[in-house]
C-alpha cells in the first residue's frame, strides 16, 4: 500500500442490487486492490465496516504534516 502504482480504473460504485461495493470504497480511499476486499472470510458488510473505520493514508499523511511541528535538534544529542 502507498507504493507508486499506476492509477487503476474505478470499479462500479454499486452492485446489481444498488448496494455500495466495497471494492469501490477501497479504490476511493486509495488503497491497493484487495487490501480489504481480498481478506479471507470477510464478507461485504464486514469489509464496509473495516473500510469505514479505517484511516485514509493520504489524509493521515497530510494531517501529520500540518499538525506535527518540526522539532529542533537537541543540542545535547547533536554533541554526542
């Protein structure tokens, strides 16, 4: 996850019954194909729950960039 992969086409957002598809949510979050949806024994409802409770890597990266100030080097640490 997070490697520089070429963009893949978006899966259809809904299935034949009009329900949200987990692989579409996975794609929207920028996760590798199968990151959640290829987990053995995890059905569609559990996949959507996992995706809904997950952290979108791009958002987490940006939040850390904005919220974590750069720390100056410790003068004692630099001397050793």
